[in-house]
C-alpha cells in the first residue's frame, strides 16, 4: 500500500503469522514493549497462537468488548490508561488483533497515544480486508459513527487466513459484501469470478478466499494511493454505503451486520444507476446469487422510506437537501451523483 504518509506491506496467507516476529525484528527500529489490543471474542479463540508467534517478547495485552462496543470514548480512555499504567513509551508497538472494530480503535489509540506510536494490523475478519487497509481509524460519538478519528497508516498488515475459520456465517456474509463492492466498483471480471467461484459460502475457503481478499485489497489500495484523505475518488469506496448506513442505523447497530445493510444499499445504487445513468446490468442475476448466499435483497418493510431519507440527509457527506450517491456508469466505472430529496424518496418507495 502506497500513500503520501507511508508505504507498507500487506502479508496475506494461511501461515503468515510465522513471518510477524521476523518482520518486527527486522523492520521496526528499536521497539520496546508490544501492546496487543484484542477483543473478548478473538482473545479466547486466537490469542494463544499470536503469543506463540511472539515468544520471547515483552508483551502486554488489553482486551476490549467485542463489536461496536469497542469503539466508545470509555473504552478508548481505558486503553490509554492501561498504556500509561504499563509504562508504554514512544517506541512501543501496538498490535490491533481482531476485526474492524478493534482495528479502528487500536489505530486511533496508536495515532493519539504520546502523539503517535507505531502499530500493525492483524485482522481476523473478512470485513477487515477493507478496514485494515487505508489508514482510516476512528471511534464513534453518540451522535454519529466514526466521527472521531484520524488518517493513520500502520507499519504493516498481517492477515492470517487461519483466523477466519472461526468466523460466524453472519460475519462472513457481512465481510463478503465489501468484497463484492470492491469488484463492482473496479472490474467486471472480478465480479464474474466471484459469482462463479462462490455459489455458496462453503466455497469461500483456500485459494478462492485468498484470491478474493487479495483482489479486494488491491482495489482498495489502488484507490487509497490516489486519494488517501478522501478528497475525491476515495468516495467511490462508499458505494452502497449511503443507504447502507441509513439502514444500519435504523435497525440499530449490531442488529444488522454492516455488510448486510451495505449489500441492500448496493442493490439500490445499481437500480438508481440504471435509471439515472443507463447502466446496463442484469441485476436479477445478482439478486438471485446474493439471495442464495443468504442476503436480504430489499428494504425491510419495518423501515419507512421517510426515516431512511432523514438518516441520509443527516449523513456527514450530505450537503443541504441533496444526497451524494456513488453510482455506476458501467460495472467498474463509478461516479458521484447528487440526487435531490423528492426524487430519492420516490425511488426509495419503489424499492421498498
Ligand atoms: P468487528 O470487529 O466488530 O467483528 C465482528 C464480530 O466478529 C465481533 O463480534 C468480533 O468479536 C468477532 N470476530 C472477529 N474475528 C473473529 C474470528 N476470527 N472468529 C470469531 N469471531 C470473530 O467488525 P468487522 O465486521 O470486522 O468490522 C466492522 C467495523 O469496521 C465497523 O466498526 C466499521 O466502522 C469498521 N470499518 C472501518 C473501515 C476503515 O476504513 N477503517 C472500513 C470498513 C469498516
Ligand atoms: Zn463498509
């Protein structure tokens, strides 16, 4: 991954953890303590393996609640207290070991503790192929998700696929939606390949998983390279997220997995793309495929179009009464289009 701030490597594979300590010893100058941040689910399942891989190092571990509960001010504060009490210093190295929530929190702790210490992402979910790359780190504010954060790149990402084995189906589904997103905004061939190779999640293992994540990471890093701070084309990564975030918030965080909501958002954005930009795309085929994978493919009747619209108007990317959507001119050719309030409401009603 190449950004203005830093260049770093993403190590991806099924025995990649073995390369972590040699990397740290070789590439991280004069580090002192290692601070592992993990959560209550990942810790009991996988921490031992990570500790084994770091044998002989001076390590402290702090465990936070799983999921979005990790990304609060309280938990952030507790992490800093723990770091201070354990006398971590500027040369300490933080390892964020878990899904996107631990990665976002850990990255923000690393960005702000003593004005910034080095950190490595060790993702354990499929979704984290997205979140661990690109340097956006954040915690939530009660008034909005990811509102307090930084752009802060890791020293490296170590993505060991053996951790994915314990991931619940719902989290697989959530993360795979972001892989589909990377395919739809970047190239049709990748999309076709996913559709052929993953008729159901039993097939998402071994080389198929490796390939899907590798391609997804390549798409993300290519976009981040051109626009690290989201002043332009990084917005394309929000494909499906305008409505997705609204659905996620309406459902209540944690009720619906992020990627499941984003998938519905992508189907809506594709529909809009057909209507507004004349996209030629067989969405029936996509709906059938993702339906088979267990995704919901329309907005649940419990969410009123008016409320979803209100949510979208509150989004930090919205300007006035116009909502900015990422649409596709063709598969792999995203554009940002503003859609006005009334028009959007009409489309939402049709889609529900
Ligand atoms: P997560 O960290 O909440 O993980 C999902 C659940 O799976 C949690 O309960 C976790 O404990 C559990 N889990 C993690 N690894 C496991 C494993 N190997 N086996 C069993 N259970 C495991 O979240 P996520 O879905 O990975 O990511 C979502 C978060 O990522 C959100 O907070 C979102 O805002 C953030 N995100 C950030 C970016 C970014 O660019 N920074 C991009 C996308 C998403
Ligand atoms: Zn997302």
